C-alpha cells in the first residue's frame, strides 16, 4: 500500500509507538509514552477509514493495536515524504525509520520480530515452528510457498540458507514435486534450488 495516506504527525506518531511497543496500548499508555491519545477524528480515520488500527471500546480508557495493514504501512513510512506540519521532528522520525529498516535488512530480522516482546527466535527455529503450525503430524509434506508465508517477514536469502542448513539435519527432507504441471506460480516462486533442480515441498519428522 502507499506509504502516504495523508496522515497527520500525531497519527504517524501513534502508529510508530504502537509498532515499537508491539502490544495493545490504552489511551493512558499512549499519553504516557508519546504525549498524546488516539481519539475523535484521528481514531476514526486510522480505524474505520484506513483500517490501520483496531480499537477496543469495551472498556475505558479505550485501547488500540496495529492491524496487519497498519504494520505494513509503518514499515514503509520512511519511503514517503514526512508531513510538512511535522517540521524537524517529523523529518527526524522518518530518518530514524529509514535507518532502522536498513539495519534490520542487514541483520536479517523483520520489524515484527525485532519489536516483539521476549527473546528473538533464530530463523531455523522459526521455520520449524511455522512447519508445526501447518501440519497435523510430524513428517507431513508442506509446500515451501505455504511455509515461507507462515515464517513471515524475513530475508529470502536468509530463509534459503536456513532451509539448506535444516536439510543437513535428521528427519528433514526437501524435494521437488513430481507433477510440475500442478504447480502454481507462487509454488514456483517459492522453490528452493538444490543442485540442478528446484524443490517445492518440505517434511520435518521427529528429531
């Protein structure tokens, strides 16, 4: 989506604070952390019009959290122009976001994992966890396209490297699909090149 949905400086700050905290925040917490609350027209715009925030009105003070669409937008904010009303503070924030994005790309860590509360899982662990969430039992076959989607935001080369490392471990198999005519475009795009052929499915047995 476009990184410039005509947000005000305060709306941008609210989104950034929600991303950085990686949890649901009440208006009181937003006030304490950022010096503002998310109410009125800004709340309606972010929640209803743009779908960037989900607001819980079952209690007071209201609480807010980013939607998937909101997280995607915050990750791309730095590629747009900061609002002129934000002045030097807005430009500084966008500079910080741009450098954060470059650093996370270099470290091969996604924004969601970086800000998530608790320890960061390594990529091999993320792949194993994603696989377990897709199968009924160990050893079932899973398409690499589905697995990559379940792993979430991560550098493609890093995931490929982790898959090749896993392939050397007991119980892990990554093989081509015999009937290539059954493959969809997403399956071909997600394939892992092993030797001189593309592989499309993975099975991880009991370790």
